[in-house]
C-alpha cells in the first residue's frame, strides 16, 4: 500500500491534472456533455497507455542509447524541479508545450484526446523519466503489479477530473486552481530533488568503490 500511495502521489503531482482543467475547458467550449465525456475517457486511456508502455519498455530504450539510470534520474529530476518551480511561482505555462498554432488546430479538430491533452499536457518527460527510474528500483512481480494498478488509478483520476472540469472551473475559479497548483508545485520540487540526490549518491558510491 505504501508503494502504491508513493507512486500515485508522485505521478499525480508531476502530471498535475488539476492544472489541466482550464485548458480542457478552453478546448472543449461549445462541446456537448457527451462529447466532453468521450474526450475525457480517451485522454485518460491515452495517458494510461503512454505511461504503462514507458514503464515497461523505457529500460530497454535507455540501454539502446547507452543512457545510465543515474543520468536519467538527474535529467528527469531537473525537468521535474523546473516544472515545480514554475507551478510554485505561478509562472507555469498553461499551454504546457502547446503553441498558438497547435492550440488553434486542436480547437478545429474533433479529437484532441491524444494531442494536445495526453501529450504534452499530461504525459510528458517528467512522468516518463519518473516511471523509468521507478522501474529500476522496483521490478519484482508484486511491485510491477502494484505500479500498474497505480498507473491505472492515475488514469481513472484524470478521467474523473477532466469529466468534471467545467464544474471544477466554476467552483474553484482561477485563484483556486492557482492555489492548488502551487501546493502541488512544492511537492513536485521535492520529488525532483529526491531523484537528483539519489542519483548523485549512487554516482559517488560507485566512484568510491
């Protein structure tokens, strides 16, 4: 249970689905409730597939490119810390990698569940590197099952949040969403620093040995 809670909280903090609410509302303005539900469902499915694939095959991608797990932890930690500082300072780019052209194209398309919602808004390099590093430390059968359940739980949480996005935007308002994002930002910074510290400790130990 502790492992499940740790991974769920870490992923939730890095993905920050609450921060996606205003963008989802903006991209689905004028859509029916049925269409919003469909987009929410497929976004959560896409995020689940991206995360689960990254979790199980990310290790082999690293091996192919000759990237060490400690290098990944440091790179991923820097990305996570950067995102956390942006959230904490209130300067987080709400488009999350979406430029004006992509945003306009997305609003014209019928299906935005994969791009830009699943990628890059939710499943990005921070969450992917987090999962790859997590796999290196927790790869027993029981731990893999728990991690898979945690990823599924995150996908379900994303569906619930996006499905309720229009209501959440009305209830929380812009200031409420910013406040939650800043709290999440602090947690994200701590997660990123932990990954960097762990990697540096491993590097120092290996050099001393």
